[in-house]
C-alpha cells in the first residue's frame, strides 16, 4: 500500500507540472526550414498518364510541377481580357502576325506568326533553347496528338486537327483543303495510318526555324486566336517546352520523339524550378528545387520573388476525406498553402477566422460547378442506331456499344427544359455553397468575354416548368388529374407515387449536395429520380467504361469554361460526337448532344471575330440554354488561395507558381487561453500551489509514521 501511495504522489506531481504546458505542446507549429514551402495537390489518376505534356490530363501531376518547371513561348496575365497587347513574353520576346484574306464569311483568321525567341536561355540539363528546339517541340506534339505513332490519337487532337470536309462549305481560294478530303492525314513528311484520322488536317501547317532565334509558325487552321492556344495552360499543357537533348533519344515506331513514362527524369524544361521526385504512395507527393540558373532569376529575386528554395507537394485524395485531411494539415501548419478550387475546396470559414492564415480571394472561378449534365441521346439518330449499338467493337475489347455504355435512355427535351425551371438555384447557393458562389452565367460563364446578360437563362419558375410539362404530356398529366391549378403538394405526390417520367441520377460523394435538389426539381414537375452511386467518382467511371453513359439520365460534374477564347471548350463539350472520338477520349460530349444548327453556330464563332462572332455566340447561348438544355447551370464558385501568414502571394499570371511567393517575418500566434476560461499563468500558479500541498502532505504523513 505504501509503495502504491508513493507512485500515486509521483504521478500527481508530474501531472501538476505537465498539464499547464500540454496545450502549448499540442498547439500547431511551422516546422519547415526557411525558404521551403509545403503546398497542396490532390491525387487523381495514375501519374504516368500525364508525365508528358503532350498527353496531359486534368488529374495528372503535371499541373503542379509543370507550372513551376516548364515554360512556353508566351503567357496570359491574370484576369486576361483577351488583348494580345497584354500577353506576357516568356521564351519569346516579340511576335508579329500575318492574316488570312477576309471576306463576307471569314474574318480575323491568322495565317502565320513570327516569334523572336529569348536569347541566353538554358534547359535544366544545360542544353540551349533555340528555334530548332521550339520547332521540335511543336512538331512532336502534332505527330503524337494525331496518332502517327503506335498509340491512338490523343484528346488534344480535337483542338490541334480539323476534318477538312467539315469546313468545305467555307473554303476560299486562299484557304482551301479539298486535297485532304478522304486522304491519310500528313504532317512534317510523315503519313498517319490511323483510320480515324482520314481527311484530317493539322492546326499548324509547318514550323520553320528561320535562324537560331526566329521561329515562324504557318497555320492551316483559320482559328482567330492561336496565341491563346499557344499560351493558355487551361487549354492543355502540350505547348510547354521540354529539352530536346534529354528526350529526343526516345522514339515511337515512326521515329516520332516521345516521352517514355518510365523515364526517371521528368519535366526537364527552362522554368524557375527543377523537378526532383514524385511518388504518391511512397512519398505522399514530391518536390522541386529552385533553378538558380534560371534566365529570369536575378530580375525576379530583386523584386523579392523566386525566394523559395524547395517546394514540397503533398498529395491528398480527391473528395471529402482528402479535403478534411488537407484542411487539418493547413490549419495546423503542416502545409503552408492550399488552392481553393471547386474540385478541392478549402473550409473558407475556418481559414478566414484563423489568426495564422490569409485567404487570397481570386474572385469567381471560371469553372462552373457542379453543373448537371442532362442526357440528350434520344434526339441522336446516330447513337440510337441498332447497327452501331449492337456491333462488336475491337476498340471496346470486342464488346458492343450497349455492353460498354448501356442502352440509350436520355431525358426528353421537354423534361430537360422543365428541370431547368424547377431547380432551386437560390437555396442551393445560399445553403450548399454558404453564399460562396454566384449563379452560373450559362454556357458562357459570368466572367467570359462573350457572355451577354440579355440572353435568357432560366431561373426557378415552377409555373413555367409545369406549363412545359402540361404542353408536352397532355394525356399523362390529365390521367393524373394535373393541370395549371394543381398545388405544389399534388405535383410532388404524383412525382413520388406515379411519375410521368423516371430517371437515374448518377452521383458521387463530391457532388452529393446536388442530389436532393434534383429529386425535388423532378418531383415538382411530376417526375422522379433514383440515385446511382459511384464510389470511385463519376468521371473516373466514365473514363474506365464503368458508367452506362448512354443510359445515365443525368450526373453532376465541374465544367471548365475559360474567360477568353472559349471556342475549343464549346467544341469539346457540344459538337456532334462520333464513336471514334468518344472511345479515344477526344470529346467531352457525354450527353450525346447532336444538332446541325448548333454545329453551324460553332462554325460561325470559329471563322469570325468582332460583331459577327458575338452574334453567333448569342444565338448559340440562347438555343443551348432555352431550347436544347443539355446542361443545368447551377453555380460558379468563388476561388482563391489559403496560406499561412509566413507567406505573401502576388498573382501576376493565371497559374499557381510558387515563384510568386514571398516569405515574411512572422511567428505563429498561439491562443491566449490554451484552456478555455483560464490563462496559462493562472493555471501554472495553481499547479505550483497544488504541488507544494502534495509535498507537504507527503512529509507530514511520513512524520506521523
């Protein structure tokens, strides 16, 4: 008993000493070395899919390393308004433009660009940057995108190649590609054997190294804004420049330079940082180190930038679990910086109320999301043709289209229209987004240069929604005793018990916030939804063929639509789609929308600029938003960057480069009251008194014995 008492007293004394300082020890600290920043990324698909800029995918690590290690000819400034005069010179210092001859149906087409390249620039391997290397990079991407090697055409092909016959009605004496119709695609002296590329013409006609520092690019495409495709990282990263010396030794079967995904060295570019390593499983991320030989190092460091010596990427899985882990790491100081984007939002309220963090508000994001894709396949003669649906396809492992993507079962157009008027946008923004979003601007986002607010975008109006149902389904509504005077409860009851139409809404944890709103919107027009969950995510299951895309009534995804030069995106999501493009990932028309008039509007947008182009955008937006309704436009979220106050960030370009971070003199601030209601000095004083009392009691007890 005596031995137990002694142990008990020792424990009491140690506890009395330690309790007051435990809150301090438990407080977050910033333990990273000076000039080293830990920044957040998220793990999506297999990294090997995206090591090569030519095959960049949205989920590849390239976005995090590529922004810091690789550079392009020119860059777009932050919040670019589309003016070429504001473009930022990077590996090119100057450029001049030559135009195609305009006529009544064509304007603004660029025939050629002459670039003056920056002198005294070296790649990370010490090799020289010059016009030969620039031409090699562009030629390589065109060959790979067109499927000239062993692999199939890449998704970037949709922007880098065009089918000659599609533009035959618009040919002029100067701009004419009749010679390519029905022929094998060719570029740079090579002939493509890929059947799906028959009749295609490359976006670039040829690249010419005029001299060591002069590059001339001659175009086949009319595209009025090729500079944005040469600079806009949101349109892909194929145009970033990699070292010819490091990578020209690897070839496809046709001797096309490629980047083998098993290469140890990645991202050998000219950028301000050098890639070190990446391993999502073993390292939980990767790192870059500062390139002290960067051509712009002296100038940027004189301004206080390019100070970070090492950047450590910490990967988090996409979805609520990863978001929670990332937020805890940010608030505890384990990571210094996290990007707040719709695909991986931060907890704004927690960050904004933290005395140790800053939130850089970057305004309304260009991504719409989540939007709801509404299946239009019923109106496509092509995708409902049994000859296509039941044929065994070698590209699908000899499965049929229906075996891979299900039976066509879209949403009738009238119901799509009604759903756009039934969805409760205001409550969704205020409740699910906490007011951190605005109503999406439609197919042309609110911050897009061509958005016209006068073009109608449906808001919630149940009277209009039900009028469309009554007009389209007079027999069905009459049989259910529904008319213009029916109450909301009566419409909902029919939707729940005897729906006019039923569909499946495919969902995942990231977008479950939409589920209840879609079911309620359907019920309020006498229809119903059942939910189909995708634990791996909707987009991953689309890519792997696990989602019956033809039969999926609706699903939610984020939709990236940039502020300028939106045509490539509209073409990608809403241009008529065919099997080869779908199976090769060259289209994002996941709702199988098909309409000749809409294709014509896209043609007008592509072939013109100025007033005529804007008129085409307006007609396109009106028809898409009010008649065809392939997409239900919910919100555009605010986005930004959350970081500890150890850092300041200057947003010069449109990309998240750690080069623009400045380290400042700052110390982590601990709460004044580590234990709620008590200050540490008071608790320490009480602990000392308690300890003395225990010692006194022990001595008195020993004397009594």
